[in-house]
């Protein structure tokens, strides 16, 4: 008798639990897809460099990465990112790859995505702006992405370097081809005898392990990467749920690797699913100082 009386209560309780769980899941999907994915963070990071010339003290570098237009980053959000960058007014802007996505939505419209992304980036007021490519860019078409960025007056550093001059001093900005899909060459990317600090851009952060064993590693002060998106979905205690190949050792933030510092930017966009949780998109502003 008691079992018959309890059965409806158990059914109602189970039904309420399922309805409640579904509501929570739906709310989390809306939050991570529409709110958290657009909660842009401006992170300031001091970087100490032992051989920094006095004229570069306080020099500010902004980094953004992994835009992934249009899958799933909307043009309006990239416009907001550029607006924020123009407000920050850094001395140099560095873009560390994956401007578009090699995916189901943009594969047929990839040229439009690359062109639209570059058009928005062309409104950056900072005249010193440089890029490297990511694995998605190469997966779609490296020449196409390079052409679009070049039209926006954003040089792409593929196994080469440029001197950034400030007064009578200089630092060396270096970039390699995407380590996951191409052939990075540090002998070409880094000057043999740099007369100032060296900053290296490489899309995948785990490439740092290869950099550290290279003879020219001792001259690199800072390496900047993206690729991981910080994991996109980060759970308490657990951390990143999924990290991509090439981004498992250094998921996000600042790492001290001997004499070289590595910073991994969480990126602007997403891949796989348009969700972020406990892992907001990021603009990083580096302020250089003497260590």
C-alpha cells in the first residue's frame, strides 16, 4: 500500500528534477554562448627584461589572438575588440594567428571571412602592427590570409624578423611559420647577434619546448602564443576540459621557462562550439620594464 502511495510522489520528484536540470543546462548554454563568450577582458601584464634599453621602459604591446571570423566570432564583436584596442592606444599590436576557421561554415566563404577580418583590423590606429599565421589559416589558405592582411597593412612574419626602433635603441620582433602545419625556422626568424631584446611570435605555445633547445633560445626574452583559447570551457578544480594538440603543456597565462618568458593569450573567438565558461576572451597589454 505504501509503495503505491509513494509512486506518484517519486514520479513528480523525478520529473521536477529532469525539468530543473534541463532548465539549468539551457541557462548555462545561453550564458556561455551569448554572455560569457562576449565578456572581453583587458589584462595588463608587466614584463621584466634584463637588457631592456631605457627608451623602451614603459613600452606597451597589445596582443590579440584566435579571432576565428565568422565561425563563430561575429564582425560586431571584432569591431568592439578593435575599439578597445584603439582606446588602449598601445605602442604596438601583435596578432598571433587563426584569423579565420577551417570549419563547416566558413570553408566555402573563407575568402570573404579573411577579407572582412582584415578590413576590420585595418581600423586599428596603431601603425606598428604585425601578425603570424595559425593552423586554421594555413588549413584554409596561407597565401589568401597573408594577402588579406597585407592589404590591411599588417605584415605577416613568416620565419623572419623586423627591428622595432625607439630613439637610438631597438628590439627585435620575430615570427615563425605555424609550427603545427608548416616548417618554422628559428635560424631565419631570429637574428644571429641581436643588439636588443627579442620577442618571438609563434601560434602554438608548446613550440616553446622546441625553442628552448635551439642555440638561439638564450637571446629570446619573450614568446607570445595563442591557439589554446585557454580551453574555452574551464571547470572549478578541473580546469580546462579540452586542450588542442600543440597547446597541452601551456594552456594560458604567463610561464617562466629559464631566461625566456612565455605568454599564452586566451584568444577572442571559439572553435567547435560557440561557448566559453570561466574563460573570457582576452586583450593582453604588456608593459615592458627592466628586470
